């Protein structure tokens, strides 16, 4: 299969970090019962396919090559043509040339592709690796401790996790697989049993809705560990030590819906964020949950967004009706939900920041403006005809985020990553676009 590749970065749009939000930042203790959701008044900017995007107002010296705190400098999105609808996405130097490459899965074809970066922000097809059927989740991580990046995919149709060991210079051995039943989707890596080896957590989308631990042997092999029920239709998972006990915990976005769209018997309970304590021996304990009311959680990330030293959780979610004669129905509305941590496994009351309609399934956290505070990036699919977008919500360091600024991408923007592609110290943004069959790349131009 041929790929038409190349990224052209157009004119820069920049501005100072600023703006304000009307978010109610009050927090409260969380238990398995429902919690009150506070909505922050926030409106997305309109999308313009000919524009680099709207940013906050104020003068900034974009384009002078100096990273000034507070400036937000991105040009128009360049396009990488794939020829297939992308699934998982990762950014890592897999070729060993000190340039970060793009790695993307093809769910329909059952492959992973490495797109090697050249010095001018162009990407060329480097390696094609067969994996399982419908690879949706993707990690690039060294699972055998040889210093070379390896690939891990969750394969939702073949009910497996593929392990692809890197052998250097962007080349890989044939994939091996581990059973992961009931449509695995979410993937995370960390040392759960504290033996020095990389372990995996994978979420099973159907049936009981489990988080399955796969214990690594340090040589690229994995054995099934404990499985913990978390709720119906868990999606993405993140690992972090939320309670400061030295053991990794798991945070999982759970849709909590039963049945299929349009099925009269289908219904949703409030979406949840589930926190599973790790015991340091490889087990994840029963979850503590925070209900999101009408919001269906799709992704979670963990970072200290309010600067208090405790890990907080940021979720990306869509708005869904609960029940009804025609089953559950999801509005095209979406939102970023901030749940503040207090150094325990409990999370504060959800605070919702509205984003544009027709959302993707992801959220990224990075300091985009070099001011030492985390900012958020979310994907907007669009309606399938109009352009998609990535939206940036700038943080003020207290856990409050400004109204989103939008940067136009191709239709179907579904996954986003904020990472420094060119080692200039400024995070760039990459998105996968499932309708257009492309990747969009926004290069920071300080």
C-alpha cells in the first residue's frame, strides 16, 4: 500500500496565554454515589479551514525562535496522507536518529505503520508490521529492557494484545500475542508488581467490563494477572500513584452504557471515572467511582493541573441521554471534565468545560505555552463534511481552564498527541483523522 506523505506548515498564529473561565472550582469528597457536576461556561471558537486557528488575545513574539512564556504559536495544520482510517497513534523516536517519528495503527488492515521523520518535518513510510485484528490501542514502550522501543497494540476483534519487539533502526520482529478477551481497547504500561519489569493494563469493552493486568517477564513475554470488574464499556486507562503510597493505581474512563444505539432495550447509567488501587503486587483492587451524570467518559489522563502536588484527573466525554423508549441517545456535545485529587483515591466534584460538537475520543495534557502550567488539547471530529479540529484549553495553574481555541484539521479528528517533534522545546500537536484517512501536524513556531 502506498502512502502519499509530506507535511507543509503554513503561516503562524500566536497569542499570549490569558482569557478567563467561569468554572466553579469547588471540590468535594467522592464515593461510589453520584456527585454533582458543575459546568464551566465556555464556548468554542468557530472553525475555519483556511485559518491557523483562534488563540487568546495579546501580543507575542512568535516566529523569533525564542520560547517566551505565555505565547501560543501554531501554524496551519500540515497533512500526512495515509490511505486508511487511523486508529491508535503514538510519537516516539523508533529509528534511533534522534528525530521523533509517528506510529499509527490501521484497524481495518490489522497493521502498525512507522512514519519516519526527516529534518524538515516530513514523514516517510518506514516499517509496516502485521498485528491482530482491529488494533485500536497503541503503546510504544521498551518491554524487554534492551533499549529499543517496542510496540504494543490492543486488538478488539481478535481479542488479543500484540507485542512487537524492536530490533533497532526502526525494524521489528514478528508480533506475538497474548489473549485479552471481550474486545480490548484501552492500554497502559507500568511496573505494577514492582519487579522492575514493564506490565500492562488492558480494558475489555464488552461483557463484564474488566481491567486485565498482564504481568511482564522483562523479556517481552506477558502472563495474565488479576482481572477487576470496573463497569460497562470501559475505554481508556491511565496509571499513576494517586494516593502517594508508592504503588501505581489505575484510572479508567467508563461509558457505563448497556446495549447498542437505537436498541429500545438499551440504556445508560451515569458515566463514571473508576480508580483502582494498586497493591504493589500486581493486583488492582475494586474501584472507587465518580459519577459524571449525563456525561459518557471516553478518555482519562492524570496530571497535577492545580499545582497543589496531588494528581488530578482530566476526562474527555460526550453528552448522552439516559434511557428512553428508543434506547440511549448521545448529543453531539462534548466536554472536558476536571476532577481534582486530594492525595487519596477520592476525586473532587466534576467540573465541565464545554468543547465543540461532534467530539473525538481523546485528551492530551502538555504545557503548550512554556509558563509551567498544564494545558489541554482535545479532538473534534466534525460532522463528517466540515473540517475537524483540535481545541486548546489554556490552564492558569489553579485547575481552571480558559475557553477553547480551535485549529482546523481534516474531517474526523479522533486522537491527539502533544509532543515535541523537532526538539526545539515547544510541544507540537499531532491528530489522527478517521474520516479523511490522514494525520494532521501542527508545528509550534516560537
